[in-house]
C-alpha cells in the first residue's frame, strides 16, 4: 500500500474548558496571584536583597502577573492558556528567591511550574497531541514531577529531578519544531515562530544567568556580579512569557521573521563587539608587558574600546545582512529574484500576464492576503480577490479618493515630479494587521523594476493593438479588392 495514500490518523484535541473547570481554574489562579502579591509585599516591607535586584524582581513580577491576567481574561476557556497562566504565576513566586535556594516551598512550587509548563509546550498551540509521542513525554513529565516531589520532602535520596526535567522540556521543545514542520496553517507557523523566539532568547539568558551564578559561587576570587546575573535571569523569564502572550493573542503574528532577524542580529553584534574588545585589550596588555615591561592598565581598555567602535559599523552591516538572509528569506528572494523575472517577462507579456506572475511573489513574501495593480485609475490585475468585484470601481489616489477599501496600502510607481498613473495596492495580512517597515522597504525596492516592466508591457500592448488594427485594415482592403475582382470577373462572364 502506498504510504502517501494512507488515510491520516485522527488527531486528539483537548476541548475547551467547561464551566466547572473554568471556575476551578479561576480559583487556583486567584490563590496563586494572592500568594505572589503577598510575597512581593513582604519583600518590600522587609527587603532582604540588593535594591537593584529587588527592582528587577518587581518588574518581572508585574509583567508575569499582567500576562497571566490577560490570558485569563482573553483566553479563559483555553486549556493551553490556562496551563501557561498558572505556570507564569508559579514562576513569579519561585523566581523571586535566589537561584540556589533550598527552601522547601519554593522548590516544590517550582516543580509544579515545571509540569505545567511542560504540558503547555506539549499541547501548544491548539491543544492537540502532535506528534503522537508527546503523550509519552507528558506521562514522563508527570513521573519526573513525582520524583522531584519525593526528593523535596526527603523521601528519595537522589538528584535525578533536574536532569530529567531538562530532558522532558527539551523533548517538549522538540515537539514544537516537529509541529512547525507539519503545520498546514501559516498562522500556526507564525505562532510557533514567536514561541521559538521567546524560548531561545529567554532560556539562553536564564542558562547564562545560572552559569554565571554558579561560576561566582565556585570561584570566589572572581569579581561577583549578582545584579547582572539577576537581570539576565529575570529578563529571560519576561521574554519567554511575552513570546507566548504574543503567540496566543495572535498580535502582529506576521512580524515574527522581523523580530527573529533583529534579535539574532543584536545578539551576534553584541558577541562580536565583546570579542573584539576583549581580544584587543588582551593583545595590547600582553604587548605592553612584553615590550614595556609593565601593564598599561586603563590605556589598553581605552584603545580596545576605540577599536571596537571602529569595527561596530561594518560588523553591524555584515551581521544585519546575514540575519536578513537567514531569517527573512522571502524578502531577500523578492528583492533579488523578482526584478530579474520582471525583466524577462517585460518584452513578451501583457500587463495581465505580468501581474499574474509578480503579484503572487509579492503576496507570498510579505504575507499579503491580496494585491492589485492600478493602471490609469482602473484595476488591471488582482491577486487574492475576484477581479470582477473591483474592476468596475475606479479610484484616483492622487486626489484623496477613498477608492478600494480592500487595499489599505497603496504604493505609487512614478518618476520624480511626475503624477502617478500606476499603483501597487496591498491588502492586509491574514490577521488584519498592516506591514512593518522592512516589508514595505522590500516592496519599494522592486517598484522601479515593476514600473519599467509595466511601461514596457503597455508599449507592447499598444504596439500589438496597432499591429492588429493594421492587419484588420489590410484584411478589409484585401476583402474589398477581392470583391471588386469577383465583380469584374462576373461582368466579363456576362458580357462574354
């Protein structure tokens, strides 16, 4: 039997929470929220941490509680949102303690947060068990939670919880990538991209913070930086929460590629600048000791900062170009390939054929639901909408005419100091939002090539019309001559 022809197995989805479960969810949410707010109030009344650390924890708590409240209000019956909301409240409490705390209550609550978060990852975004092995990961996560509970109360003398929990979370994240590869909906793919951005950036910061804290504890001779590690830890939690919030609320879903590209560019630029600074400072310090016989102290740091400043701009350009090629491939292909396609089609195509080839490329690159070409006040070709529905509507964007409500974005194609007679009309994205600066910049870069191609196709169409009229005129003349010849032949036969 052909595997491709085999019927797809039905997917099991968690249904929306019933009224009874919603009530229980709200009760648990209120208890955790009161506990979090009470802990923060007690911390403010009797501060036991550095003021900067306390401020960071307050900021994190405000963000997580706000995210949980928004999920409760906007997605109150969604089981995935409920799991995440409770996990974020538990995280608000446990992350307000020091990294290496051994207190029983925050430790047990952190185990609860783990199992809630792992289940939410396994079910994200629509509550389905996809792939099928996610059920086994969910059962394993429950077993790891019981192991952690036994370790916390002293019933089990082992240290298995942390490595097993990391393995379960890694498997849950792997399921997100598997879901992304098999997703049929572009909106679901964009949701998973936002979550991936939040998880990669947030977990990266959290791991760096924990590694830095452990390094300080293991190496007392190193200068401790608790505020820096705390800032990275709390910011990582905030980024994870915001990634899930944007995804579940479907807010600016189709800006995911831009956000990922910018984040990757900033991260790579920061690492590159730090590497240049550190390497330059170490080199200058070593050269000073080798040739001058002494360290040159602050001079090496100043010179290293100057070298890093010199390299900043070229590094930024190269890294930004790399990030765009890696994470915004559709826009890069649009800017590179569409002008070549237009140049190839311009000599031999009509305006309709040109638009039928160009508009799908534009819509695919910027996730537009529809697009059209407006030539001399009339829609010549449209994509994603019935041409007959808009063909009869005439518009003049230069004079402020409201025109076509289906296309809120209108980009003129004209020379300087010339009135536009050709316009590219763009509809909204599938989520109803408009485009970011990078999307519009990419489209504007191809507008000159599109304008030249439209001018050439218009000239081709005019030439073809002239040729057609000339052929028709010649055909009429030939028909007239044929009629006269036939008439003469008839007259000769009649007089012969």
